[in-house]
């Protein structure tokens, strides 16, 4: 019998993002697609600081069971000018009235919204090459248009 191992994490960064209100693409064969552009944002962590660049966003899919599938792509420009591509997938769900309130821009208690993600990174920068070799997991707090992202490196 195998014993359970503890998964340890360290803070990668905190992101403070401002989002545009969702563009409703509408119902399709997989659910209701919402495109949410990141208008601006900063990230700050022990080993990385920077900002998000235009064209960052979430291609959110709202499923018929009330779950939102996150599909986020972003380019981060570090404070020293390096570019890092970040993409993450995740899940978001809450009671229907909480989801509705969130999309109307009302602040949401983090205890009322399950919003978790797994992130991967790519860069050609030698200085940040370490980020190509990590998996980050995290959660977010939402009060549209503000989105606070907390990502942690899985050791």
C-alpha cells in the first residue's frame, strides 16, 4: 500500500488584474462562451514582477451544469523586459445567484465561489528559464472588474 505524500507549494505571484465585462458569444455545442479580456494587470512575487500585456484574456465556457471552464492565455512582461507566456485551465462554480451577481460586477465572498486553476509557462529568457519547468496552482478572488490571482509553485 502506498502512503500519501504531501504536496508543498511556494508563492509564485499575486496578480491584480482589471477585466473587461464579458463578451457573450452565446450558446454553442459545448455551452455558453464568454470572452473576458484582461484590460490591465500587474503581478508581483518573490522571483518575478511585471505586467500583463494586451490580448490577455479568458475564453470562459459556461457549461449546462453551472460549471465554468477557464481557458486563460496571457503574456507577462517582466519589469526587466522579458516576455513570458502563461496559460491556465481551471474550474469555477457557485450557486446560480452567486454566479449571476459575479457577472453583474458585485463583490463575491471567496468562500462562496470555487475558482481554481493549473498554470504553465513558456519563455525564451535564460534569466526566467526556471519558469518553463514548473506547474503552478492557484485560486482567485473576483469583484468584477477586479480579479485577484494567487498562484503557487508546486514543489
